[in-house]
């Protein structure tokens, strides 16, 4: 067999080389240009069940929120398949322990109904995210600073960490502003942690291999978008 050096073949580049993401740390996505991103997961609201007055109030609040922003945001909706087999197994266990014959039959019928339902259609869960950016500053490092960084690499690392801390603090102020606005629309929001960000990125770039969301109890299976 010919070696790669003789055939002129070059090793394929890692997928990460084609992504804009440099690293994920402290609940923040760091891009290769130095920009930062924070991600809020936001609950939903059943708009159609609101009265006309409530709908108008929501629209006005959302409009005021958008007009108050001094920075761009992205809204992402991600759909993932729900795996409710564990939930059905738990129901079967409850059914076997049920002493009331009527309740046992009703539970069995419900299990059969849901089982047939998932044979013909996938039950999907929609999750909503708000992505909040902080664009990297355009300042350039001076000549003397470059010399000092070459002489003391530890100093450069310290400066970079200090810059990150300042940028992250500014980003979190934006996150608080957006989260407060979400609360004004009766929407709950949470900032994704580092681990949750890694999972979100993996699932976003690996749609075919992403694991379905496993549901073990009816409390986890919230089919209504909200009140």
C-alpha cells in the first residue's frame, strides 16, 4: 500500500475546524473571533387560548421588548422526538398493582391508545431558545504589549481571562434584560449551563444521531404550550 506522503493525500480536517465555535466555558459560547453568546431556554404560551385583550397585551409587550433592545438577538425553535416507552413501562407497573378493577381497565386502555398512537406518529417536543450575543471589541494589541506577552506568556493568559470576565459580565447584563422582558410576557426562562450548551450544540449539528428526550412521568410530558 502506498503511504499518504507518496499519494499526496492529506488528512481530513476535523469538523470543528469548520465551526465558528472556539470553546464553551462558564455558561458562555466563545466564538473564534472572540465574540460571546449566551443562550436562554424559554417557556411558551398558548396564544390561541388567550382572550382578545390578553392577546393584544402580549403583542404590545413583545413589540416594546423588541424596540427596547440595543443589540440583536436570535430566536431558535428546536423539535426533538419524545421517547415515552419508559413512561408506558411505569404505567404498566402501576396497572399491575392496581386493586380497583375499573381503574386497572382504564389504565390498560390508555396504555394501548398511546402505544397505537406512537406507532403511526412521532410525538415531538418543541423547545424555544433566545441567543444573546456580545460582539468582540475591535481594539488592537500595542507593540509593547505584544513584546511583554512574548516575554511572559502567563501575563497574556491572565489578560485574556480578565478580558473574558469583563465581556461575560457585560453579556450577563444583557441576559438579565432579556430574561426580565420574558417574565413580563409570563414566560419562564433559564440560562443554559456549560454542559447544557454542549448538549445543545451536539444535538444541533448531529440531528440524525441525537437521542430522543426520554419521558418517565406524566409530569415531564407537558403537552400544553402554557397557560
